[in-house]
């Protein structure tokens, strides 16, 4: 609980993080019956901006969000088990030399094609760097193979707290 939070205060500056943003989206849904995409809430971090967004009623989900400033070097982050790329916000804040592009989980069967298409638009040339946390390890690896199949290079893959099995499940199956 913080006192003196006004309409113009930034959610993240006031102590909000990716988990509390997800919890807030859930509470907005519960209280008002409105489902606002996490990426839109992320880009509307003040009460005033959120109110304007809710009043507009125009919600659209973007599968990728830029978590910091645009820089020449990029890291593409794949969604952990909770399926939201905003998890990587603290990493983006800590590493200033790279733009952090964080993906949400794409539900469609052609998700690999969609991830690769987006990466090609954001970085048409040069080697890519990927980051996969927890359950995102397998997805990160599969996107790497799909991107390389199109002739692109992935120079680095950062796996954090990931595991692999000798009998991997399909990309749309839960990992247990």
C-alpha cells in the first residue's frame, strides 16, 4: 500500500512489476468484466492512461512488446509458463545495451511462423539473440530452428531455469 498515488504516477515506478500487472488485469476483469490485454496495460502505466484505455473500449493484443528503449542490439524473449513476456521487465531494466522484445504466447497452431515473421520484421539482418525462461526453453529452441531454416543466424540462446526431456511434448502441450 502506498499513499499519495495520483492519476499521473507510473505503475512501475510505484513498485508494480510483471506479476502485479497480471494480477491487476485479472482484478479489472473480475470487477468490471473487461479483458484488457497485458501488453496494452503495460503501455498504459498510469491510472489516467488506463482509464482512457478502458473508456475507449478498443483493446488489441500485440504478441510482442518492447520493454525498454530501442537500441541497435536486440534480445528476443519468449514467454515463460504464465504466458506473458512482460516477465522480462527486470532483465530489460538491468541490461542497458540491448533492446528487449518480449513475446506473449501465441495460441495459434502456426505460432512458429508468426514468431519468425515478427523477428524478421524487427531484425531483418544480423544474428539474433534469444532468451527463454523456464517452460519457454523448448519454444525458444523451436523458434531458433525455424528462423535458421529461413537462412537467419541465431548467435546466442540464453536459457534460464529450463529443462529438456528425451521425450519432449508438443509445443502446445503443458510441461509436467
